[in-house]
């Protein structure tokens, strides 16, 4: 699915060709002079909204900013027992009862874009899929066989998107979930849940004091130009991308250390496919070329002519080898995922 028109940048075919050639160099030359795997500077803080269970704010250097607020409510599961449980210990969840995707609801509000526009709907579905793919978030929301927590994740994009907002929203949701706290449960077994009124006794959804635990998923935007793989692309870079991928991953800690797990890889139709192609001199009547007699002849002439320096929108799919390289760079040992999670952990610690 292509980003909405607000994510496009108006560049001439000559500018598109120059930018594509620069990014295809070895090493690539990015407009802001970042390294291929270097992310844009950002400002982040958590626990900024007082009447929420968790919240976070992230602002990129280009001025794009997002705020996420999370509210938790107790909801009846509808699949548990409704009879008197007596003294039977049902505090342990049966193996056949697992969390459900419907236990997390996500909405995205982007200025100037309707709520039913394909962009916020697609972004919400993509982020929700990444969060629920590991099944750990839904498992943490289980209370007993009759009740569970339901999370309402509200995402507000405070400015019109100056680039594709997926990584900004994903990082902000990640920080908000890390700061989410739930009141302490004082009821037992399958009783109607009751909680401690003391907020200081509440616990984090993703425990900070446990040696072994998991973390929320993160979805990153990755693009490729030629053989070069570029992370965190800007709007101008997306305008010349050959391939754009959304890579979702999560981490868990055990006795062997941190384990990065790949959750999903999705292709995103890049806006470069809708950019205007350049016209080579051999086909330009303004420079003395003979005009084609039919549209079919013009199409054949354009398809058979490959001239360096003339912009042509990319076509075709994604090679398996490229996806394999992206996955290795992202979730491989010491890869981008480790760097991103370490940075988010440091931000969350400072915010706390």
C-alpha cells in the first residue's frame, strides 16, 4: 500500500535521478549526510499524561511529533466459567486459554487526514499486527478465566507527516507500553477482580525489576536503492526508493541473554512508483527528436531506451536475497535491533 499524498515530495525528474544516483553509490551519500544505518536525532519522554496508564512523546529532528496515551479497562472475557468456583485454585491460566488480538485496540489521528483514510487505517493495522505477533502482550493482559485487561492505545500525530510516520509511531508506542502500569490485583482465583487503591503498589506491564522479561515490538522502515540498504529514510529518500520494507521485531531476556525475534516483514509500495519519469533527449521533441506516431510506439521507445541519468520509476518486486540481507542487518547479533532497543531502554530509564 502506498503512503498518502501528504507523504510525497515534489521533485523534478532531474532531481530524482541525482538523488537516486547519490544513494546508489558505495557508500551512499544521503541528503543529510547520515550513515546508511544511522537514525535521525530525536527527543523522547514518557509518563507525560497524568490520567493514563502509560504515555510517551517522541519528536524527530525534522519537527514531526507524536504522543501516545494508553488506558486500561477490565473486560469480561466471555469464555470463562460463570459458576461458583469455590475453593478450587484457578489462578493459573489453563494452557488452552490464550490472549486475543481484540484485547488491544489502536486508533491513529493525523492532522488533515480523515480517520477512515487508508493511511491511518493501514498504519494502525500494521502496528497492531506487530504488537500482537509475539503473543506476549496479550498474555500479560490475562487476569483470570473470566476477565482480562483491555488496552486502548490512542496515537496522536501532532503535525502533518513530513515523512512516512511508521517508525515514529512505533517507537512512541513502544515507550508508552514500557511506561504502562496496572493496579495490583488483590482478588483471587476466578473472583470478580478487585485492585489495590494505592497506585504506588501498581506494577509495570513490562516489569523493570525482573531479570528475565520481554519488551514490546518495534517496527522499522527500511528501504533499498540498488545494493544499498538504508534505515530510517526521509521523505526525499523514499521518493527514489527501489524497495520499502516494514520490519517488526521484539526481544526477550533469558538466562542466555537477549534474544531478538523477527515478527513480520511487510512490503510497502514506495511513492517513487508514482513519480513522473524523465524524458531523454532521444524522445524529447524540444531537442529535435521525432515525435512518436502512436502511444504504443512511444511506450515501446521508452521501454527499450535505458539511459543513465534519466529518472525512471522503479518497477517489479523484491528479491529474496535483499529481504535476507535486511533481516540479517536488523535482527542479527549486534544488529540494528540491538542498537534501537538499547537506545529505547536508555530513554525509558531517563524518563522514569
